[in-house]
């Protein structure tokens, strides 16, 4: 038996030997290599995440439900569920044959154990949407028999299933042997089709096919349904530089790159790579800290809105693959209408007039960004130039991504060029930044009426009624400008021609099952 290893410098941690997929003697395992822009942050679900971490977590672990390619919620560990008690009780039935990587069966007890670990962690980013601070409160999770999991809510919620499937929340099943006797996370033991073989920090994460994995009987679609592996191993290779990732793809050192720069599309196609683009749901924005003494003045924020040419920013960054969208409602959703394009017009003269009215005297504004994510950096450079031209004094603070993310999580910034990971419903996206700022550090907009409207939208099941509330929320954002939406990033991915069966989807997360190599 081979053991999974996590390496950090000279230190190594041997993980428990678990069943692996058999490889014929003398035959090299088939391996799919995916390029990542940065190392993952953790192998413990929920506590320390970013988009790359989400990618790997969802290969090893499964949730009760998951998103399909059409962004509806489908089966994963649960093959069925019922909603009762006027929308306050959700009863899930686990699929037959599901086992953990240590060979033990998946039961409701492990689902409940992992839920309790997540909801008890103060660092879990999704805690606020399940503890009643920003959405319905989960009052209990029950395991009445090994195949049944029951979630009880304090009120009906149209978003509960979508939040349960939320890729950023990591609500998955894990075996308690993942922690040591003191409760410290040591070994990721999930129920997915791949298990950890080795994590060499800042270099790669190597996963290996689980021999006795029994997939869902539902058709494969997105992260839902059957996860049938056609390769023996999947390696997520860390290549921070975008040009180096693309070069590795062309040489065959990497099979899939799922974050392609728009200007590289034609070059890669000319070199024989298969490049695809689909509308994405990652949301590029300018964050404004409304608690800041300067930015607490709404006229200053309105001046910033008038100073930025959103159309030019979107065109320069996306080369026509995505247009400016000054709202939290993607035009890829059924909720989008022309109403969501209304926003303070690009008008530098109006921006300057607002600055005079606000009594602005050239106080510096600091705009944080990073170079790891090219879009954030490029957007920041364009916004700095536009704001300077309108009369602002702007200082660009380029920090490493870990620092910027920590500053976001703790509200330590004046302005940030930022991007939210894909959320598959406008209500989920609004919930990431509308909340009580005194209670939630990541909240951008603490307006009481906006909080009330968001809570009302969560209780409604009628999409037309929810759409009307989203329009009201947009109107409040347009007036108060607590955040400046830029666009929804297109999802551009490239694969080597030897790869078969791979297709991008709006979640911007690579799907490795159902994929093979010639």
C-alpha cells in the first residue's frame, strides 16, 4: 500500500494507507495534469479557502447535493430528498454503496459530524448564512437512521438547497478519522472518486483514483451525478505565471489550464490547443470600505462611480467576451433585465463636481490589488488611471494574494480590486456583501432596508417576485454605491488535443471525471 504524503520543506506527514485503484505491474498510471495559478490553502473543508482550494476539495469530498451544468441542484451523496413542514424541514436519503476512502460506509452520522465541525468553526466563511445572521438558521441536523439526514430550519428558505450545494461552503461528508485525538485535522478522508496521494507544497497536489468508488446512479452533470474516473491520477500543478502555464500546456507538461488570459486565445489555437469560452459567474468588482472616514461620504463614492468607464474596463480586460455589468445579476441568469444596466454614467466632470460638493481636498485613497490574479491587477491599474484623471489622489498598493484576501476577510482596506467566486443565484451573491457590517467583517453594505429586502427574497419561492426584489436592491446600490460592479468574467479554458471529454462550465471549476487522454 502506498501512503499519502504532505510535504512542507523537509517535513513530511505520512497519511493512513487507503485502498487505491490497481495499476498493472510495469504500467505507468494514466495521469491528467491541471495547471493551477497558486497552491491550495488547506485540505480541510471550509476553514481556509479560495478558488484553487475549492477545486481540489471537491475532487476528494462530496456533498449531499451539487450543482449541475445548467446551475440547478442535483444529487450527489444524497440520491433523493423531500421538503416538508412548509419548507422548514429537508430530509435527505443517502445513496447506496457510498464509502469513505478508508473503506468505511458513508452514514448520516458522518454527515452530521462534519456539519457540526463546520458550524462550530468561527473561521467558516459560510457560517453566517446558516446561523441566522444572513439567512435561515439551521436549528438542528439529525441522523435518525444510517441512510437519513434531516435538516431543520427556523423558517422557509428558497436558497437553502443552493447554499448547501455552494462550492465555496464545502458542506461535504468526511470521516472522523480525518482528525487526531485532539480534534486537529490531519488526513482528508472523503467519499469522492479521488483521494490524496501527495501534497508537495507550492509544487503540486497529486490525487489517485479510489478503486472501490461507486458513483451516483444519476447522470453526470457538473458536480452532480456520476463521478466516473477514466484516469488513474489527477495532478494539480502549481504554475503561478500565466505565460508559463500556457507554455506548459503547449509542450504537453499540463493537460488542462482553466484560467486562460483572453489575449492568448488565438495564439493557443494556432498552436493546436483546444480553447473554449463560456459565460462565467465570477464577479469582478471594486470594493469600497464605507466605514472609512473618507468613503463614508456617499458623494465621494458617487464620484468614484462617475469616474470609472465600466465599458472600457470590460472591453480592455475581456476583449469582447464579456460586457460591463454594473449589477450583481449576471446576464446568464433568467433574472437579468435591462433594468440592471442602470448605473451612474461615466462622467468625469460630474465626478469632479461631486468631489467639490463633498469638500474633497486631495486626501489619498489606497487601492489594494495583487499580481497573482491578472484581472484584479489590470482592473486596478485602469481604475487608478481613471480616478486620477477625475481628480482623486490614488495610491496603488500591490500586495501578495494571501495578504489581500486576509485584508478582505477582516475589512482592512479602503478600496480593493476584487473578484467573488461564482455564485449560481443572485441571492447568493447579494448575501456575500449585504449584511450587518458591525457583525460581519466581509459585509460591504449594511443598509437596513437592503438587509430586509434580501431576507424577504430568501423566503420567496416565486422567481418573478424574487426578481422584483433584486431590482429594488440594485436601485439601492445604484444610489448608495457601497460597491462598484465591473463585469462577470468569462470562463476561458484550454486543453491539450490529447484530452477527450473535457468541457468548461459557468462554475469555472475543472471537472476531471469522464475525462480521458489519448
